[in-house]
C-alpha cells in the first residue's frame, strides 16, 4: 500500500485499522528484512 498504492502511513493506518506508529514500525521492520536478504545474496 505504501509504495504501490502511494498511500501515506496515516492513510494505511486508517484503511486497515491500526495506529500510524504501528504502520511505521511494520514498514521499518519489513524494509530492514528486505535489505538484509538482498545484501546476504
């Protein structure tokens, strides 16, 4: 939703019923996981 839907964290939070801070944490964790997998080769 953030990148393909071009939604803000607040819009995502409203849409799925969680806080904006939780969206922020989920995005950060997801991006860190992806970066780790991409750099691990």
